[in-house]
């Protein structure tokens, strides 16, 4: 991942169905040295998240086919079962935690 000076880059998986928002986020993150892969629905997002090809997963909550929270449960469950010491962080937007 990128340190405070931005000397390293990392790879991110962005799971976002809003094409305009995804494009904006890809441009911003790419400018800061990140390689960004995009999945546009929950099924594709889950498959890519389970492939362990990214350092960080950024999930939208409301996605077609499979909700972001379900993806989170699946990814955490698989990593817990494999007893992997390299668990990846998953970021959810602040709106995910509203009541």
C-alpha cells in the first residue's frame, strides 16, 4: 500500500455499480499511485475478491445480484477458514452504517 509519502502503490478492487462514480474513483485513486480493478455487480465483485489479487477491497453496499454486506461476509468467512495471515482490509462507505 501507499505510505504517507506515496512511495509505494497497491492494488485495489472497487465494487461499484454506478459507472460515473466508479470512473471518478478510478481516476482519483490512479493519480495517487493505485492500480484499480473494477467490478460492477455483486457476483463479479465476490469472484474477484476471492481471487486474492488485490490489497484492499472497496465495496458499495447496494449492488445488483449480491449485496456488499454479503460479499464482506463471504470474504471474511473464507479468509477465516483458510486461517490466512494476509487478510485484506475491506472498506465500506459511511452510508453503509446508517440505520
